[in-house]
């Protein structure tokens, strides 16, 4: 699919799903990113869309936002004042080696067809000691497993082309990065028990809605 057709697909998806101005997991990832990145950094934000998550870490940093949807990029540029670039991450990587202190990829890897070469290029674009931060939906959480057991589709987003569990995410990141931390985000173990740091790790992994990570080069 060429770049213009892919953009049209995602723009339609964003407009029909009312995804402009929407933030997955209601901003729970924001404080984590803000703390991990800090300030005074050169940051590449992959799949930034309209900047709803970018706003948590753009202040005090030099941020380049990247997306396939130019309408979303225009919103991010207007609202946040960040530099933006129109890129198809399935086919392009126009970033020089050792040029970023942090790369962010929240809710983007599940949309990409070929990850091995992208991860190699991504790692090369990080300076020594820099960090790679991102998140993916926890495709194998208990709720989705029950849907599958009942014979129902558990994936409702037509733009997702791959699924991640805590285990395969850890394996993928550990190939390129020396230190990997994965934080389960949102979800309920029971109606009155939420996923969080006070819960056993195995339960968080089984019930979390999202998996957020920090990996050090």
C-alpha cells in the first residue's frame, strides 16, 4: 500500500472512531513518560497522532513528532508547537544514527508489519545510554482469552496487524536493549481490585489492559 492510501486509511479510522482528542488508558501512561524522559532531551515520538500523549513530555524537550496522518500532525504542531514529520514507518526511517536521547512508540508497534529491521534502525538512532519507551495493548489478557474461548473475536481494531503478550514483548526488547522494565497499565482483577503496584505481578500481567515499557540502550 502506498503512503497516500495508508494515510487515507488511518485518517478515516481516526475520524470514524473519534480518535482525535482521545487518549488510550485515560492518560495513565503520561506521568510515567514524563518522569522517565525528564527535560533537556532530544525526543523522537513515533505515531504521535495529534499529540495527546506527547503533551506530557514535550515541555522542556526538543520533540519531533512522527505519524502517517498529516491532519493529526497539524493538530499536534498547532497545539504543542513541536516539529513534525510525515512518515510511513513500514517503509521509511529517515533519522540519523545516535541522534536521540529518547524514542517513544506508544500504541504503534502493533500496527507495523516488519519489526526486526525497524528495531535495529531505532536502536541505532539512540545515543549510548538513551532510552526507548513505548506501550502496546496486552492482547493476551484474561478478558481477551475468554472472548477467544467463547469463539468471539478479541481484536476489534482493524489497523492492528500483530499481538503482544508480556513474554513476547520482553523477548523482543531484550534482543536490542540491556535493561528492560515493563509496567502493566490499567485493568481490573476484580470489580473492586485494580491492576497496580500493590497487586502480584502475575495478576497484573494477566489482567492489565496495556503494557508500558522503558528500555535502555
